C-alpha cells in the first residue's frame, strides 16, 4: 500500500496483493483452494467473537537442501490452528490484539504473520465463519497477536481492483 498523509506510519504499509486467475493454470479445480469473501460475514468489531487463527510457525518448519543443484530441496511446514479472544484495539488504525487460547504444542507466534484470522459467529440462520483479518505480528514471549481487520483489507482490495 502506498503511504499517504492519512496513513503514513500505519502498520499496513507493506501490504501487497496478487491477482490470481485460476483459468491460467493447468491444474483442474485449482479455484476450489480459494473462497469468496462475503463482506456481510466479515468481522465488524464484535469483541465477544471467538477467533480462529491459522498459520505456520517458524519453529515448526524444516528446510532441507542439497547443494549445488537444490534439486532435492524440501520445505516441510506444519500448520497450526488455535482459537483467540479479543484483548483490545491497538493504537494503529484497523489493528486489534487477540490472545491465543487452547494452543496445542510448543511453538511461538514467530512466523504466523500473514496468516488469516476468522471469527466464529451466529446469526438467525445458524453458525458461520467470517473473515476477521490478517496477522501482522506476534511475540516469542507472549500469546498476543496483532491483526489487521478485514475492513481495511477489503478497502485495499477494492483499490487494487480499480487500478
């Protein structure tokens, strides 16, 4: 995102996007790996929401490579899924702090940046998951994660689509 007078110094300055066209790939059904974001289901600031956090911690990655060809290189990753509860808004625009709950395993939040955060919510039709935002950062010494809310991300995506 290009800094402006209004957002200079905010935490979403390194946000970027890629336009992905499934029809450009030979693999069939590649579009099934993605889903449409229904903005009505996005998180709208409900602090009582249960959050679902996904990511790939650095401590659970294993990089194996064979020089000089790197032909036998492998990157093995382990995805974590945990829940979170709302703690507070951050001082940065559109950034909120959640605390990871019910973690299984021994890993830090290093490497979770860029991972999605969803909300579990309920309406008249039942339970649903909605997009809440994107993890910006965490800490090796706490269970707190900072995430950029979906509203800011959707504004960014609309600007990119119009460009």
